[in-house]
């Protein structure tokens, strides 16, 4: 009979995960804690995406060569990027205000 290698080399996966990702407590993590852990990364990622859209819109505007349809599409992309920036900016400051009001660390 072959020995059961899994039983002999029992691995506690929760310990490995908690050591790899110390900010998460997988057994006791609530939805709010998970969102709070990912929120700073979401803000950074959205800022980078908005920056890329501003750059792409600017290049499209430069390369439109006087074509009104291409220029209007590029202006629409730049406008959408700026509106997105305002939304992310307001969301960031809203989380800062909620941290002060409720005394909870949302952005660590």
C-alpha cells in the first residue's frame, strides 16, 4: 500500500496565505475590510488609466489633421477622461471625509 503523501506533508494553506498576504485575515475578513484593502490600488489604477486616456486623446487631437470628425472624437475622449478624473478625485476625498467622520481607517 502506498503511503499518503498528502497526509504526511500536511500543509496549512491558511498559514501560507496569511504570511504571503498579511493585510488580509481570510477567516475573519468582512466585505468592508476587503474593499478597504483594495481601494488604494483601485485609486492608483484608475489614475493611471485616466492619464493614458488623456495622452491618447491628445495624440488623436494632434493627428486629426483638421478632420472635424476625428477632432470631435478626440475631444470627447479628453472630456471623458477629465470627467473620470473628477469622479475619482471626489471619491478619494469622500473616503477621506468618511474616515474622519466615522473614525475608521479606510485607506491604510
